[in-house]
C-alpha cells in the first residue's frame, strides 16, 4: 500500500510523557530506514514518514513501532539486577562515625 508524498504519517498521540517510537522498516526499505531502525524518538519529536532521506517515497512501507519509554534498558544498576545487593565499601576512611560529635568526645 503506497502512501502519497503529500500525506506524511505522524505518530499516534502520546499515551505517556515518555512515549517513544522507532521506525520499523518495510519489506523493501531504504538506507535511511535501515540505519535509523535502532533509534528511538519521543513521539512528539519523531520524524514523519516517509523519512526525509527516504529514496522510496512512492512505495515506502515503513511504520512506527511504539514503546513505553525512549530508553532501551534500565537506567540504574538497581533496575538491571534488582536482586543483587548494593555495593558496599569495605575500607571506612572517615575518622569519626558521627560528624555531629565533637572531635574529642
């Protein structure tokens, strides 16, 4: 199903603040679609389809892949492995345990 060049496809309205989309290349995709398939955009900032550098605008079959978040993986170490204990420092370098106590007491 070919889309007319004058009717670019926009991503659907964002469901959440961080809703993101990526380009899902069609069966016969151009280099622009293939090179950008791993990139995610916030849905409000996504380029319209066909992509600006598309060389097959008359037969473009690219679509948007929707994601809940722009990030691909967990952002923090705790999110990556929630069952691992936090890293502890074995060598305590502070002289006093409580900074509110006077130096002599």
